[in-house]
C-alpha cells in the first residue's frame, strides 16, 4: 500500500487502545458462564462421589442386617432341634440332630465373626459418608458465593463495556471516514490489531511490531516522516515509530 498522509495517527493509536480494552472486556465477560459451569461441574462430581459413598454404606448396612437375621434363624433352628432331641427315641436320629445342632452353632459363630468385620466396615463407611456430606455442603456454599461474585462482576463489566463502546464510537467519529474504514478493514483481517508500533534495534534496524518482518529501506525512511501513515508490506497493518508520532503530532 502506498504512503498516505494523516494527522490522525495519534487518534488511531488511541482507538486501537480502546478497541483492545473492549475486546479484552468482552472476552472476560464471555468467560464468566464457563467459569460458573466449571464450578457446577466440580460440585456435581463431588456429589457423585458422596452418593457412591452413601451407596456403599447402605449396602454394608443391608449386608449386616441380613447376617443378623441369619443368626436369628440359626437360633430358632437350634431351639427346634433341641426340642426334637427330647422326642426322638432312635439313637441314630438323636446323633443326626446333635450334628445338625453343631453345624448350626458353627454357622452362627462364623456369621458373628462376619458381623464384627462388617461393623468395622460400616463405621468406616459412615465416617466417610459424613466427611463427604460436609465437604459437599462446604463446596456448595463456596460455589454459591463464587457464582454470586462472578455474576455481579459480569454485570459491572457489561456496564463498563457499554460505556467503553460509547466512548469508542465518539472517538472514532472524530477520525475521517476513509482512515477509519482502512483501520476497521485491517482490524478485521488481523485479529483485532490494526495499528502497531515498530521496533528499532540498536543498529537502527526497524521491524513491524505486528509480524516482526524487517522494514525495507524506503519504509524505514517513510516511518520517520511526520504525519506519514505507513503500512507494513508483510501484514498490511498500519505501523508507526513512537518518536516520530510523539514528535510530529501535538
Ligand atoms: Zn507487519
């Protein structure tokens, strides 16, 4: 693009600062729902863990209850066999009953041992269940507070964004239409960055602050010309040298 002349370079630089601030703000606003979603996801995950622990506890309690019922059954079985002992006359039947009674007692002992083990497991599972319930409660409170903060902050940012857009429109309105049109076109093509300052190294070599490409000899002369609107040959952005701009335009 050929060299253009404008006294509006400072206004364009100011506009670029405003646009960047507006873009940043809009990005922050759009990230708020995602942050809130992440908080909800983490909370639901924790609730899932709590539910799993609760299920484990209930399962153990049911198992313990069924073993207790088994003991009562064996108790009843032993009593019945003992009543039968008094009625049988036959020696073999008598012996068979004694064997049955012994077997039932052994089953009872084994079941009692199993219940002791289960009691320990139930205690542990109950403690884990309580711990997770407290954690979930705490996490829910934190999540609600944080969500409230984020939402309030989002509203403030939205108000600030509206104000910034209005101020930007005013500022843009003071720049000539032709220049604004170029600025907007480049901004749309170049990820929101239309005008950038160039970088000058110790040897006087100048490169574009947008794409880092070195400037040609002609551009190096142009960029030192007051009020010259220079475009990068590589990325087409408007480029300027701080000391030219600040020395050239009051
Ligand atoms: Zn460039």
